[in-house]
C-alpha cells in the first residue's frame, strides 16, 4: 500500500501546483491520474496551445507550463500512479482515507484533494454519415490538435464558434497551407481579441470564413478528400486534408459521482469561504472540478485554491501546531531531497 500525507486525484496544473504548496509545508503528496502522463487536458488535448492568463507569462505553451510545474515540484519528490482511475474512497475510523484505483492499487492518506478538472471527457461530435470511418487511422477527422506540425502545409477545415475554434484557426493559419473556418452563425462566442484577430486574418487572406454554414458530409474513399458544406440552403464542396470539429467537450465526473460528495451541475460543491473542503471532512476539491458562488474556471484560480487547501490540510494533520507563513523570497525553499534554493546573499562591504 502506498502511504502519503495527501492523495491528489488529477495531475493537471492545479494538482501539480498543490504538490509545491504542500512541499513548502513539509507534506508529502502522491498523485493519481487516469492518463499515462501528467498534465491533464493541457498535455492530452492541446500541448502546443498558447495560454495567455498565467501571471508573469505573456504567453506560455500548455505543454511548457506542465514541464515547468514538473520541474518546480521535483524537489518535493511526489509519487505518481498514472494510467489508473481513482475508483473508490474509504474513510477509516482514525480519519484517514484509503483510495483504491480501478487496477486495485491502494493509497492511504491523511487527506484527499480532488483536482480532476472536468473529470473524464469526450468531444461533442457532429452527426454525420461515415464519421466513425474517418475518425480512424489518420483518415482526416481530428478532435484535438496535439501536434500542430501534423497539419504543416495541409488544408484544414475547422468547424465551431467558440474559443477553441477561433484559437486554433489563428494558430494554424501560420502552419497549414489553407485554413477554412465554418460556423453555423455569423456571431462567435469567444474572446473579443480572438474574434478581432480572425477578422484581421480573414481580411489578409490567411483564413477563409464560411458563415452561416455547416459541414454536412465527406467525400473520399480511403480518407477525407473534401467536405460538403451547406450555406443558406445551397451546397458547396471544399477540398481539405483534415476536418477538425471543435464543439466542446462533454464532461463526466465518473466514479467521483459515487463517493457521497455534494454535486451541483456536474461539479463538487465546496466551502470557498474557508478551505475548499467538501461535505466530507478531509476531502477537498480544487480547480475546475469544484463549484461555489462566483466560481471561475481558470488555472490561476485553481492555484489559489490549492494554496489554501494545503494550509488547511497542514492544520488538520497538526492540530494545535502553529505554522508561521514565510515568504519564499526570504526563507528560500528546502526540498525533500536535501537541496536548498534561496536568493543570493547581499555582499557586505564597507564604503570608504
């Protein structure tokens, strides 16, 4: 059995940053994630996508952010159980927890932090004839852009009207030979600057726009050669190498929904006035998986929630023991591996 102070369910950015904050408090963490590598959606869905709202980074690639977080927590030596889903939680009489995965791996911890993001998810798919055939074996339908280089010099049709469709149209306009954005409405639901950027690229001839329009079929025997698009009742055909429908994700909490936690709109209710604890003492929920009045699903909000959660766990594990918050700029960081990181000392020198 694996024993630790905090079991963190979810290896996305919020779960990884929780390891750092716990480490500052000398608390050990072990992370469980159903994916085969850390990073959650950032590495699984869009590792090359730029993120613009991380403090101190005007722009940072999703994969790069995960790499930096992994480097940051390395000194605190977290454990990982990857490729396994946390399936069952049992609370023992002494207040500790046993978390068991779908493969039978048991973890004993003094607290549990659920940082599962949107939970398990699958893309919302258009209802199109032969869609399943073209999804397979690189035949032309892609729901995620994991490696933009795959589309280098190719013709791409993107369908959707939200941030993902806008962002990837912008990004791939500098990668693909031709990008066509199709949306069934003239209006887009996305960040204003993204909409304006797409307008600029359209005016510059770098993005083709078809609105209002809808992809209604494919042509091609072995793989996609073109897509049929309905525009104002008429039909047109656009030659393409890839069709990328970006209609969002369908989130599912999975086994988490059966743990006796208070659920609201597919998210876990927490006490945001104090420490992001759930209705079960000792179980916390941080990041996109939780909900409370005023909740914003942003990575930086997850970082904040992880910080307060770790402080609460410390007090729970060490009742009556006072912890004095120290700024890392002053105190430095002591890793579990014996390393110490601190600012260089000022040179002491007299002035004549």
